C-alpha cells in the first residue's frame, strides 16, 4: 500500500492540527504521530477515492491527500 510505504512523509498544516484535534476530540502533543499510528494499525481500512486516501480505524476517518501525504482532516465515523 503506497500510503504505508510513504508513512514517514505524512504531515499536516498548522491549521490542520487544530481541526483534527477538535474533530476527533483528542488532545495529544503530536497529532501527526497519533494519526500515523492509527494508519499503521492492522485493523485500519485504507481506501483511495479520487485524490485522497480515507483511512477508517477505531471509529475515526482520516483523510490524507494522495500526492502530498498531507492529512487534510479527520472526523468521527457516523454511525
């Protein structure tokens, strides 16, 4: 999987940090590492739709741009 092969390139913007933390309700020091750890979990489902990867894991969906590996957003999965 290309996203996993390039996990070290995954990053986000300053605005992305606040948005991701707020959307999924976590307060961690390094939100990028938190998301990378989620993406690497065995139970993570990674799908590519258009220009983005959507990683569904532990009730959270993480959206990553496929060309820049920027975490665009993350939100709680709707039940």
